């Protein structure tokens, strides 16, 4: 099945989200696998080539798939495109959210810094928060829960972004507008504040979409107290913390 192929892609390319996928209820896994696989495809598109034009074409290919599905056109023959198009066609996920996820990845192609704090915020909103909201939509979340769901995704997106800072810098990117420890700590605190604002406001049916965000709080709290960990590439949690957080999230305690 195509959904099985999506899950296999996630298992190989995104182990943390695969762990979250396996912790989700069986009924939720199919939709999450497809969306996580789509996210993986667009996230790695800018990095598989050093040619910006080719990377742009790869992202546009996915944007075309989303647009075609929204227009009711037949799905392209691809292990992720097929089930993704079916979800869009069934109205289970908003095509505009998926399109913005791909469009935002254009920043990863080039070496320009974010124009300002608002630009970084928008990048996290359209990528990680967008994925979390699309996942919740696919599980039946209504529009009244969007802000809370996105808060979880934004916080986890920020944590992952901060974890990636050394690698991004090694590839010639300028990820941080202000790399001073106090500025990095303040940025992490904003993520914790967003997380706190969303906590307790997501209905049970949509909570499997939040499982992939279970490490946001411990990672961001770590940066608040020890911001140098970002530059050192030392953002990590113990295996116990990771497993305990995953277990709690699987039971909806997130």
C-alpha cells in the first residue's frame, strides 16, 4: 500500500516523527504517515542538490501536485503523491496549508538571512506549525482549535531549528538574527510561551497530531537555561526523558 510506503520513508528519513507515528493510535497512523512523508520530501528538496534552480523545480513539483489535487485532477504516479492527493480530494486537509509548507522551504535553498524576526516566525508558522495543523485537520480538528494546535507545532519547529543551527551554519546559512546567548534564550522562551498558550486547548481526537511535538518543552527549557548549547550543537535530552515524554504524549498528556 502507498501508506505503508510513506511510513517506510518516514522511518528511514525522520526517525523522531516515525517514533511519534508508532505511538499514535492505529486509526490515526495512515494520515500522519502520508503527511510526515510529504513534509520529509519538501524538507529535503533544497538539500539534495547544490543547484538552486533544480531545488526550486523540486519544490514546485510538489506544489503542482497539491494544486492539481485541489482542482480534482488525477494524482501523479508517486508513492507519496497518490495518498496525499486522495486526502486533499476528500477534503481532509487544506491544500493551502500544504502549499505554504512547500513555498516556505524556498528559504532553505539560498544563503540569505531572515529579513527580521517576523520572517523567522512566518517560516516556523508555515513549516512546522503548518504540518501540525494539517495533521490535526486530517484527524478531524475544527478551525476553532487551529491556534492551539499551531502553537505546539511552532514550538517544536523552533526547537528543531535551534538544533540545526550548527549544521545550517556549516552549509553557509545564517539561521539566527542575533546569536548572543541572551537573544537565543529569549527566542527559546518565546517558544515555551507559545506552547503554554496552546496547552489544554486541543481536543482528544486531534492530540495524536501533537505527539511529534513532545520534546519541544524540554529542549526549549534547556536552551533558556543554557543557550550556549545551541552553538555547541549540544541540545539533547536523556533517553528516559524522550521515552517518558513520548509515552505521556501517546496518552494525550501533552
